[in-house]
């Protein structure tokens, strides 16, 4: 069981260190109001 714990720790630290260099960092810039905002009104051109 000790080997699994060590692998888990190493993978966790690796993800933590690589995270700033991935596109996943954009998850922090997502607007909080996205799911509660009102619908955008679209009108026909004719």
C-alpha cells in the first residue's frame, strides 16, 4: 500500500507544478455570473 500512496503523492505534486503552464489555468478567469445571467435577445434581420 505504501507504493500507491507514493505514486498518488508524486502525481498530485506533478499536476500542481504543471498546472500554471496548461490551458487549465483559464478556469480561474471564468465569470461567476455565467450560469445566472439573462438570455441575450436575438432579432431577425428582415
